[in-house]
C-alpha cells in the first residue's frame, strides 16, 4: 500500500470549513482515484493535516470539496497503539466492524466542541489509492479505527455531532496554554 501521495505532487495547505457549512452535510461523490485533480486533492489533504496541530485525519468535504477522499495519520497521537502511517483513501467503505466502545472525539470543522461517540474498535476498510486506483484493505483497531470511521462519516455527509447520544454527550473543547 502506498503510504503517501507521490513526491511529484506538491500539496497546498487549504482552508478548513466549519459547521454549519452545507458541504459538511452532503454525501461526497465517488471519485476516479487516477484523475489528476484527485491526486492533487490527496496531496492537499495531507499537507493541510500536517500543518494542523493535533489533526489525525482530514476529509475532502472539510476543505470544501464534496468528494469521497480522506487522509489519516494517527502515528504521533498519544492514544495510538497500532497504525499504518500516513495514507490516503478514495471511495472508502467499512466492510466489517466489531466491538463498539464510546470515546471522546473532536473535529477541525467543529473546533469548539468534543463529543462522546460510540464506534467500532475494530474495522476492516476497503478503498482505493490515489494515483493508481489500486484497491487496498486496511485492518485497524482502537484509535486508528475510530479515525477511519470519523473520516468515512465526513465523506458520507456526517459529523461526529450526528453520532452523539444527546446534549449530555457534548463538551466544550479544552484549550491548553
């Protein structure tokens, strides 16, 4: 599996849109992973994720593009047990999931809140690599599994806010100086 977009494509840092921007609530379109604009988008997502403190994933709708493309890299996060490094997937879907557990999530598109969300702690995700279109299957667990589901939700027009049990499960994001 290709871990990052090829070095020939330079990623640009894009602005992240915030709720209630309508692009965040629309399901993204299926993409041709070999299209040059999708390869560029993949590089842009990685570049934007890398300059965003605490960011472990970013989906195309979060940068205003209604498409099923996202990147993930949980390798530097303290909650990470196992990981696959930096990767980008197009047209990804969860093919199996098990062992639901509740945990706190945040999102760059909802910067002032976090929420308690129940998600599978083990997933198998199938998607395509940008550039080649090669189908890949990723087996992930724990924090990486949560990040994958969060980004796939973005591609389907869902925010973590759509998955919290109610107002009691929302929290003001803490800011540390």
